[in-house]
């Protein structure tokens, strides 16, 4: 064997040192370069709107999930294949620091809903990757919903420019809920064109799954700690350790100041809302906040509200939690706006530690989870909060807007099903918190809706022809079936169309009885038509039922008339 006995000289040593230095410097440079490519979506900090917008202009093609990764994120069912699947999607940093609490949440949901729950954790590069995982689990694993925890990427939607409003993109999780919908980007800027989304592909208005976000308004360790406390509170609620005062707080500054309602008018409006929701007794379980504020010095709305929601710091251990705050107040991302340039800020919410469990928030933009210190987040995380319905963008609405959503909660359904079923084209309405929670137990005696023929195909018909249709509805349950709301959709050649008539409701069907909804379709324009009616019912298993008709119309001329008759 040949041996080298010669000692390494100074030149050789210097050469080795230079080579090592080059390797070291190169590795640093490469590491920085690789990190730069994805830095807009790194999860070490909060994902912001500006980062998403900046990334959209330099967007690389999305890499499809490999078969190996697909297998990882679509596990084979260990239990009954008929079980529904729920995904907990969480960023890796948050999961590493909350794994005990998240694993406990998984067990709580599986025990409460008899579902299979899978936790999916990684550094998420883009919304598209998450949607692929949702679609694949929906197709293969009977996926019913997803809980997004921590810093999860979101899709931005363009805001239609309205007079007096700046066009600022806003986040929306409808992108994750509606799995087969077309989300157009007409101008190619990487942001969904909301106007085109609403206009086109109108036959796919139904959401396949529900989605809820557990997202702190804070950053870093403060956000992690808030999520931990939330999950602890969630577990206490599920196990009966959280005391609840079945009570609601009602406040609509829009009715008071914009509509100028007197106390008597305001009281009657609140009574009507309460009766429609059917969750609380107006006289014994409702606190009504009112002050006409005829002069700035007489305006006590802010003080009344903060006092109503504030925790009693001296008796926190035996604090009785208010179940619902139903609020219709002008707002922005981090504050409520009152008259006389008065605000209720996120800091004031933080200092008062609200003792409310659930919120119905009819306010502009306070649910914008892309913003630090977003107000709905403070209401949810700074006190006893468990869930909130909130909007991520300006909304033109009054306090009647959400009463149908809360009405279905009396049937014992979870918030996820409520938001999935009622969020048709609802781009800016979100559920923040754990969507597997419910406000009521399912009743023992329940109605059961049965529709004899859910879809009627009229085939080829002529313009100006008369085409009667009858939908037969039967109540196979042992309690009265109530149809208390109806959404209408009409499309012509897959584009939203007007012409669907008003429907008279509510109406009831006794156990064992039938009712008939009769339509007469008189088309006066040619084209392919699809019509859908979504019936809101008190059947806990079918809170929303669907009637559809379709037809191909040949000929020429104008307008659509579809008279509807309900025969009990």
C-alpha cells in the first residue's frame, strides 16, 4: 500500500482553509436565497395582506401534491368508513407549542360528534396547497369541515369599488368552503375578482364543507398563549366546567342613531328579533342596551356596553357567562364606531375581559383576521369567548341580518353546519372560533322533512309556454315541521339571473302531513335555466333542504315569471 508520509505544508493548509471558507459562505448565500423565495409566506410571523399582495405579483406555479404527500395528508380511516372526517389544519410553529391542547381538542370533537378528526401540521406555503388537501379528503374521506388554527394562509378577494369606500382586498375562507367553485382572477393580479365570482358559475352556490378559524389578534408568544387559553376554555365548556347564564345582550346603534328609533320602537324591534331566533325569553333572558344620545353629554351607550360585557374581576372564579351578544354597530377592523366621534377600541375590549361566550357581530370589517388587533379577535380571545360570526369587509345590514343563522342553533346543530348552510355567496361572513361547538342539545322529538322529488327537469320547452311544477313535502317526524325561510337562486346560461319571485313563509307541516309548493315557469327568453330554492327548516338533520328545476328554453323574447303557491 502506498503511504503518504509527507507533512502538509503551509500552502496546502491555506488552500484547505480557503476551500472550507468558500463552502461555508456559499451555504449561507444559498440558504438566504432559498428563504427569500418564500419569505412572504414564512410562518415565523404573522401573514399580512401586503405580503399576500406582493407575493401574488411574483407568483410561481403551484406544485401539485406528490403521491407520497397525498398519502400523508389523506390517511386511511381507522374506524367506520361512514364516519365523517374533520381536519384540524395548523401551522407547525403553533402546533409544536400547543400540541397537548390540540390533541385534547381532537379527542373532545371525536367523542362529541362521533367523527374522525385528523391533525394536519406543516409550514403552509399557500392557500392552494391547503385547498388540494381539503378537496382530496372530501373526495376520499367523507370530509365535512375544517378548523384552521394559527397562521394559516388565506385567499384575498377584490373589493368592488363602492362610492365612499377605498378598494382594499379582504380575506375570505369561502375559497376553502366551496370546493368545486370557479374563483376567477380576471385581471391576473393574483387576487380573486369578487364581482365575477358572484356573477358566474352560479349553479355551484352550495358549500361542500364548513370552515372556522381560531386566530389570535396578537402575534408571537402572546398569540400562542391566547390560543392555549382558548382551547382550555373550550374543553371546560364541553365538559360542563364553564358556568353559563342563558342570557343575551342586544345592541343596535344603527337602529338608534341611523334610524332614529324611540325606545318603544327599539324595544319592539328587539322583541321581534328575539322571537324570530327562539333562543331566549325576551322578558327574563334579554338585556337591552339603549340610549337616544340626544346630546353628547347624555350618550351612555359606550359605558352601558362595556359595563354589560365586563367580567367581575373580584368574582371571576364564579363568574356567570353571558351566552350571546348580538351587536349591530358601525365599525372598522380594530374598533366600534359610535356617534360624536366616539369609539370602543380593541384596547378597551382587552381591558374589560368580556364575559360573553358567543357573538353575532353585524359590523363592517371587525372580523378581518388578516389584521393585527382585529376587534372580533379581541372579543373572542380576551375574555370568555368561544365563537363569533363576523364580517371581514364593509357590510350593508341591520340587526335582522343574522337572526336566521341563530334560529337554526335551537335545533342543536354545530356552528360549522350553520355557517356552511347559510353562507351562499357570503364572501365576507366568517365563523371565528371552534365551529364544532353547539349552543343547544338536539331535541328529543324532532320533525323530519321528506321531499318526494327534489329535482324537476322540464326538458326542452318553448318561450312563453306555461310549465307547472309541484314539489311535495312531507313531515315524517313526530314534531311540527317549520319552513321559516327560503333563499332563491336563478341562473341563465350559468350566469346569475333575476326573476325568481318572493316566497311566502313561514308555514308549518304537522307530523304525518304533506304540503305542496307549486311553481309555474313562464320563460320569455331562450337559454338554459336553473332554479333553486333553499328551504330553512327546524329539522335538525336537514336544516336546509333544496328544491331545483332546470329547463332548456327555445324561442325569443323577455323576462321570467315564476309564480309560487304554497298549499298546506
